[in-house]
C-alpha cells in the first residue's frame, strides 16, 4: 500500500463527507452530522498516513535524509498539503465553534481538488532537489509558509461570507466587490482545473507549472480565439455571480452563520496565520537565504511580495485591534490580504523574475 | 501624562503625538506596500534597456524613453535606495520608537504590580460569574481553594482585608510584553541592516581551479582587497542520473595569508566558509576551456602498477612498458550518443566529460579512443586501463563574498520577533478572583475571571475547578475581555 492508495481513499471519503454534510443541512439530524464529522476525520487520518508514506518514499528515492525529504517540492504535493491544511483548519473550527455549517462548503472543495489533482497527471513522480533546496530549513520554511497560506485562505472565505451577508443591494460597493472577487476566484480555479485536465501537469514543480503551464489552456492559450472566449467567460461568470449573488446570501443565512461569528473567525485565523507566516515565511526564509546566498534580504520580488503580505495583515491587525475598524472595510482588508498572498504564490513566478525561480527550465 | 500633555500643546507634543499614532502606522504600512510593488515590477539596478523594453509594451518607443527618464529621475529604477523610500522606513522606525516609549510607563507599571483583589461589591453583580457552596469546614476553605487552583495550573494568593477573604491569581502577565518585543525586534533588524550597508559589503569572485585572488568585485563594479588570498584547489559538480539537474557542487578553498596557508575547507551551497569576518558562499560554477587545464589519468598498463599522470591538451605522454605514446586530441564536457549513434556534446557544463586519446608508436598513429569519465567500460584500451579522473583547471567556481558586521543584530532581531510574536498571539494573560464568604457553616465562593485571549479555555478550567470544589458546574462564566 503506497501513498497514492491512501490519497485515493481520502478523496472518496471527503466526497462522502460532503454528501453527509449536505444531508445534515437538509434534515438537521444529529446522527447524520456525527457521521459527516467521522467521515471527515477518517479522510484526514488517511491523508495524514498518505503524507507520511509519501515522505518516506521521497526519502528513499532522493537519499538525502528524512529531514530534507519534505514532500512539498512539486505542484501535486503542495496542493495535497494545502487540502490537508484546510481540512485541519475546518475540523478545529467545527470543534471550537460547535457548528457543522461550514462542512458543506469545505469538503467539496477538498474532495474536488484531490480528485482533480489525481486526474491531472502522474502523481508518483518525485523530483530530486537542486543544491540550494538541500537544507534543513526547507522543512520549517515551506511547511509553515503553507500552513499560514491555508489560514489566510480560510480567512478569505470567511471574510467573503461576511461581505455576502452584509451587502444587501446590487448597487452597493461591497456587493460589487465581493461578486467581482468571487467571480475572479472561481474563474481562476476553473482555468487551473482546465490546465490540469488538458496538460496533465500535476507532477511538475509548482514554479515550472506557474511559468510554463498556468492558464495555458485558457487565458494564455496560443490561439487568440480561446483567449477571447476565456475573457468572455470571465465576464459571464462575473455577471452571473452579480445577478444571482443574493441567493448565496439566503443560503448562508439559512445555515445560522452570523456576521459576528464570521468577523471573529476571520480575525482568529489571521491571528494564527500572521505569526506563523512571520516566523516560518519571513524569519526562517531570511536565515536560510543568509546561509545559502549570503543575503538575508535582497528585495527579490518574492521577498518583497512576502513583505507586502506582512504589511497588509499588520494593517488588518492594527486597524481592527487599535483603531477599532469593523464591518465591511475590515473584511475588505482580509480579502486584499489573501489576494496579495495568491499573487505572491502564483503571480510573482508568472510575471516577475528573481532568485526564487527554481525549476525555470 | 494625560493631563500635562493636553495643557501645553506645543510643537514638540504635536510631533510626538504624530509619531505615536496608530493611524500613522497603518498609513506607513500602506505606503511601503504600494511603493514596494513598483520596485518588483520595474527592474531594479538594471541597465535602461530592460525597462525600456518593458515600457515599450505599453508606450511607443520614444514615449518609453521619456517615461523611463522620468522614472529614473524619481529613483524608481533603484527605489529601495532612494531618499524617499529610506525616509518612509525612517518614519516607520520613528513610529515604532515613539509608540513604544509612549506606552512604556503604563506597561512597566502593570508588569511590576501583581494582581490586586477586586472590590467585594463587584462579586454581587449578576454577571459576576460562577457561584457555589463549598462543602468544607470553615477554617480550611482557603487551603482547599488554593489546592484546587494549583490543579488547574494557577498559584493562588490569599488576601484578607476588612473581614473579606479573596484569593486572586494570574498567569501569562508577561505575554502582554509580546507586542513591544515584536516592535523592538523590527528596530534591531533595521539597525542591523543599516550597519551592514554602511560597514559591510557584498561582492563576488570567480576562481578557476588552481587560481587565487586577493580582491573581491563589488556589485557596483568596484574592486576592494580582502586582506588575504583565497585559492580554489578543486571544484566538483555532480548531476542527478540521466539529467542536467545538479545534485551538488562543492569547492575546496584554501586561505593564504602572508604566503602561508592558514585554512583549507570544502564549501557547498548552504555550507559557506568564514574567515576574518568575511564569508564565502558557493553561488555558481561554469566551464571555461583553456590550454592550461590538466587531464588527470590513472594509467594501469597490462600487468603493471597504477600510475597517476596529468597532461595538457595535445601533450604527449608515455605509457610505460608498452612503447606507446598517447595524447589528448579532442575533448567534450558533456558527451552523449545521439539518435544517429554519433557522439554529441549536449551541454556546456562538465556533466560527462570525455577525452579522445590518440595512441601512437613511433610516428605512426595506431588507434583513437574516447574515454569518458563516468563510464568505466570506456577506460579499457588495448594497452591497459586508462581511468579519466578529472579535467582540472577548466571549471571555475563562482563565490559570493560578504562582510556584514550588522548581521548579528539582525539575528537578535529575528529571535526577538519570533519570541514576541509567539507571546503576543499565542500566550494569554488570565486573571482569576475568588471571593470566599462564610455562610452558616459552609463557604460560598464566587469567581470572576478575565482573559485577553482564549476565554473559552479559561472557562473550561474554571468549570473543572467548580466541579472539584462544589460537585457541580454552576453558572457559566461571563468574564470580560481586557
């Protein structure tokens, strides 16, 4: 039994959990809810086993010691870890807030993402590390960065839900903002899904993927017609989300999720993500850069954008805790924070060059 | 300071208030972020060509030149060193200093003063929290409550004043310093960075195997002396099988000072060498074909003993006991067999070096054979085994040399920031006050608690405490946040 076997199991179990969570929302029966939670936990355990096995497989093939064989070096592995973080975060929220309302949103995302990843290419391929990445700092730097990204991702979801609840009229700025953001986000996800399906690229390193394959099936296609269709599709999604956005609002309201709870959750997630990002992403990154390149800070685009993430969330924390900002405008900052995070992850490698562009073969 | 400060609203106070405001902080966050974005899009410290090409995507070529000139004039092409960006960082630093000083007296006072008992009337309000009857003999109640507190990790202090007994306790008081430690750490890092920029340097040097240098070339083109000589004795790069992906690259470096070899060390990526506060990092490598490079062979003639040999390109050498001479007539750094079955050079780096040896007897060429370093089966020749060990002197190592007297300040800053962040976000300051009142043979206890974070966890602990003391959980906690 290898790691793919357990990944397969968790994919299926997450999808079963999704059905159970939806059933729970419809029938409101406790046993159904407990079954949903059990399924999610089972999927999570299976995925954890898979992660450990993958680690061992990587160590065996790469022969560079267990500590350095972090299975987070290609796109497949990083996305799987991302799903793992999101499920972990969700389970903690479910336990702390005693609510299963979010389950119906989170498990489909996890299940569908894992399914896409396994359809999208050979998963077993393991790439050995170039010398710069052969360091014990890789483990701390990469895992903590991803953990914080995941916390920011969930805070983005809760902030968007907050805006959905808060904006009542279609002409309102907050309404236009959240519909446009959500549409952009959905379209990007669909476009990436198409990349996976048509180009079979999940075994690539994420840098190679971002530079050479991201949006190649749609927005960056060689054929101009496909590009135009993609842009038109984006506008269509924007219009549809804008037109029917109020349905989402009714949906969230029916799950007995309150705006206060969403605001509180957003804050708590950022209060976890921010220190983890500072320590794991910025500090460990700087120490590692100091040892590998002789510069702890070189204003390389990836570094600078990480600093921007840091400032945006510092802005959020100071504005909320010290200046008492609440409501739509603080939720807006949280959304901007995640947009900047996404740009740091995808956009910097796609559009800007710098030291972090490994695998730019 | 509240009252005196308001009265004499002089210029000093106004400047002070300006720098002490959180509003300034968030504005600075936004300004630094926005200006930094420009710095990641516009190529920094690069020649005009790259940026003009970039601008040409939006503007016509003549407009691109004009726009570039404008950008260069306000320093956007080297913006992290412009006066206005440095001014932003300075205001940021001032903001941190003044904010911290402003709040310091209050914080120090609260750090010095341990928890005080609450006025008894606070316990009688409806929201006072958990209440219950202690089923114990009167005199012993203080001991029992203190013991129960110990079980949930708190050290109680008994205070008796005016006939009222209160037990108060707190935990994580120093966690409140986390914010200030974090702010202080930023100053350390900035100070370290300034020290590094003013007193240190960052440069590079390229050393061919066997060569040495006592100068380092800075990024601005200036050359400065190291004060000693550094020599590359050997360089070696290995690749992953069947790929051009380097697995590791290492240089053996020797420091020569006043004509004496003082230190020899092998360095690699992530494993630098430091001598006299200058650190040498392995940063790149390359192949440079030249006539002085030496082919190193280990020759084992049929039945004879092995012998090392080092020859230049084209130089004849004897193969003892065979009467043959040999010389290298062709070389390739990366040899492979292509689809047509011919030998083919596929890369510039020394991935699979091969030497074409020509064997001659007297004046007659007898044979030619390619010998590949990575393939022992090619070493067997008609006159014995010739192992191709290395081509020495044809690879150069690219080193990054750095002197940074401020780096230790940065490291202290990093440690402080990690500790401060941990304290600020993951430690909570919880306080508990328990009032004990004698009531016809039993003791009535009332509990008030306050916590600046994670109130639910404290609540759960208090539930356990109540269960321990009274046998039931009593009222839920309504403790306030402070």
